[in-house]
C-alpha cells in the first residue's frame, strides 16, 4: 500500500509544472519554494542569473520567478539572455522587483511577461503563476501539434514521392508490356518484363522456324466487296489465328492484310520450336477450314495456305523511339514467304531441313522441287498431310 502511494505521488510530481525560483536571499528562496511547493509545483532554485541559465538548460522549467538585484548576473541580464535564445524565447518570466515604475518598465522591455512588487501578495503571486503556466501549456501543446503536423506532412510528402515513383514505374512497365505484346505472346512479354532484362531483344543470330500464312483468293475478294465487309472478315480471321499463335508461344512479327508471319525459338529459346511451328500450322489450317464454311455461305471463295522454313536468321528490335518492332531477317524468312506463295488452299509447305528435323512427327507428301523467286536453285518442298500420333 505504501509503495502504491509512493508511485502515485511520483507520477503526480512528474506531471506537475516545474518552477525555477531565482533569488540571492535564502529566506526569499525558502518562502517562495514553500508557497509554490504546497500549491503543487515542482521547485528548482538558483542564487543568481548564471545559475539560473544553467538550470534552464538542464531542467527546462515551465516558468521562471526572477529577482532583479543579484550578484554575478542580475535579473535584467538574465531575462535578456533568455529572450535571445530561440529555445527559451517563449519561456514565461515573472520578475520580482522592489523598485518603482521605471524598473518595471525596463523589465517589460527586456521581455518579462509579468512582474510582482516586493513585498508581494501570496494569492496574487499564485494567480499570476497559474495563468502563465496555463499559457505555457497551451504554447507547448501548439508547438507539439505543429511539429507533429510537420512530421506528418513530411511523411505524406515522402509517401507521395514514393507513390509517384511507383506510378511512373508501373506506367513504364505497362508501356514496355504493351510494346512487347505487339509481337510476343502475353506469357513471353510478361516473362521479359518481370526479369527486367531486355537484352534478349538486341540483335543476334539464331536458328528459327519461320511460318508465313495468308488467304488464297483474298485479292479477288477485296476487289469485289465493301471495305466494311473486308474488315469484318479480317477481324474474325486475325482474332482466331492470333489466339492460336499466343497459345503456341510464337513470336508474331507482323500482320499484313491477310498475311501473317510468326517465328519460333526467339527471343525465348525452345527445344521443340520446329514442332511448335508445324503444330500451329495444322491448328491454323483446321481453324481456317471451319471459317471457310461460313465464308462459302456468303459466296466468298477463300482458302488458306502456309509456308514454313527452318534456318538461321538475324533477329532483334528494329524501328525508332516510340515505334519498335521485333524482326527476323535472313534467307529463311524469304524461303518461308515463297513457300507460302506456292501453297494451294489447305497446303502446308515445309522445306527439307524442317522435314528432316520432324520426320517422325509429320506425315507428308513430296511437293516437288519448286522454282522460287530469289533462289538460284530449285527448292525441295513437302506438304504436311497430318501430325503422327
């Protein structure tokens, strides 16, 4: 019980305002300390101005009762120094004077908040102390809240900067993904972006399988139909085949009217890239065959042909700032394009190198040695009938 009372007393003492009493007369110090102590204040005393400044620096009092006439440093000089220091500029000071009006005016001019004449009235002294301590409390509360608001404003500014940076990074990432998805499947675009490394898009040489496809009879169809109908047919055609390309993990180089170019094994290498290309061609042919049924009902004579070639190409990003594409350049792309030109409706023509890679996977029929534009010698070609197994 005694310990609890002691703890309660200590908490109350710690919460009580701290008063610094400065007077060179011990009797005055004792009397003021007793009067203020029984009124609930914590008391620190000093015998001159220099001691007072030391106590202010160490104790941080809530109010100073300051005598005027003292050795070492008088009350006026002490008051002046307290007001010059930014840390004590608003510290309440009551000066105790025994002189006339001239000294009171000087005390106020030096920055004292109030004064008491000796001999003083105890009730008046306590009232003035209470009033100034209350003002000091309000001032400290405002300073604390201002500091907290400044801290919160600083944190908010930091959060805003972080948010702006994240938004900028996300916008850049969205733009990167958007550019990559123009020619890569979504999963490949996401893979490159998540890795943060686009060096795979720089110019390099690699073996690839290149697929060209287009519609037989599209030139005649375009000449005999309205542009809106042509766009409707192309929209359905591109939508169906585009999804197959992404599902197969192919890299889409371009759409050119009804012509589509896709290649495999770049920028993400794949061990079964040749098989992926042929499987995609077969899936495309099946899809186009279903679509041709609807086209025939509308009177459109459209067929679908594919050419695929395996070989080395130089690959990389081409274009200019704001408009980049990803391209495969080399004889293999020309060969795939020429094979596509030679393919009849429903045919998938492949070169001999690709057939040698996939001999166990595909069922073919020889298409003969074709004389292709841009190639000095006839090129053996094979038509893919079906996939084995």
